[in-house]
C-alpha cells in the first residue's frame, strides 16, 4: 500500500464537501502553534502547551468530526501570522469564525479584537466595551478561554493596576507578544 498524500487527501475532501475544519501548524517565536479554520474563517489557535489531540477532539466534538490537516487551506493564516511576528503586520485581515463563542464571551472577544495594535486595556475596560461594566471577572474568564489567542489579542488585556494578569499561553508569551507590539523604546500604551 502506498503512503497517503495528505495534500491530495485534503484537496479531495474539500472538493467533495467533506472538509469542515482544516488545520495546520505555524511557527511562532515561542514554539509551534496549531491553527484551524472552517470555510467561515479562523476558528482556533492553540499554543504548543495545549495537546494537539485534545484541541482536534474539541473541534470534532463542537464543530464537526470532519477535521483534516490541510496546510494549503491555511496559507493566508500562516502568512499573516509570520508578518505579525516579524513586526510587518499590525492588523489581521483574517475572517474569524466565532462559533466557539456565545453571549457575553462573544461580546468580550469581539471587543478585544477591536483593541488596536500596541494598545492595552484593563479587564474593567473590556467588560465595559462588552456592554456589562460589572462583569470584570467574566471578562477575565472570556480571555482565559479565548479560542483564538494572538488574532483575538487577549495579551492586550491587563489588570487595572497595570500588572500583566494571566495568559493562556503563559506570562512569558504575553511579554513576548506585548514586546512585539511595543513602539520602539516604549511599552504598550493604555487606551
């Protein structure tokens, strides 16, 4: 039996309407990341500290069991992320598939996605922008469970006192991402 050509398998699955979630990996300054998209847009990014098998199982359970490695379907995601990490992109133009977010979580993540490059907000400001000023803890939860870190820039959310707070990818990654966005010679600006 000949080895399976994943590229050909992905192409045929897409042609026959059998590919609901495509995934691949991208290189980041702190390791490889898994990225996944549906025909509607980017649906998931995952740091290497997350189990790829668990992420793919989550996608199969919550979106569709038709999940397949299809790197060519994610060329634009890889290109934009490479440009971002190289400091040549300040805004992602990728369509986002928000189906893993609902209610307040969705509003908070959409508000986070609107924060400009190089700026930061507090969890309180995020809760206000999401329409629930008292939901500061819920805003923190929305960021802790953000399914699309980096593109939905939860690293731009800080504690009210200016502390880093937490980060799904770990505080060192949060520092790296804030440094990528910091204007030369300055830290991120509060908005």
